[in-house]
């Protein structure tokens, strides 16, 4: 499922399925843990987007709290550059 992967040693790069670098993640304030967490979060973005989109499309609205649905929908809109 993973569309993007993390590469690199010091400055991490996020690479798409075509091998193209889509983001570079430097080490903030020499914090390697933060760098790795940021790189992992960025690389999982396409997977999380698809999972959330599928969840909203296939879950009956009466099974989701309205606030949760709105939050999820706003997150998708943000990811699409529409909010």
C-alpha cells in the first residue's frame, strides 16, 4: 500500500513510487527523533489520505459522529488544497 518511502541517513528524503523526491526532511535542532517522526508522518500521508477517504465513502453516516465526520472531511479537503 505504501506509495512513498523514506530514504537517506542524515537528511531524510521522501520518495514517491516513481523514485522522485517529493520532500526533504532536515534534522531540526539536532533532534534525530523529531526528524524521523516527521519523515515517517510525511511518507504515510498518501496511505492515510486513501484510508480516510475510503472510510468515509464506505461507512454509513449514521455510524459516524457528526463531529468526527466533519473533522475527517475537513482533513481531506485540506489535503486536497480546498480549505
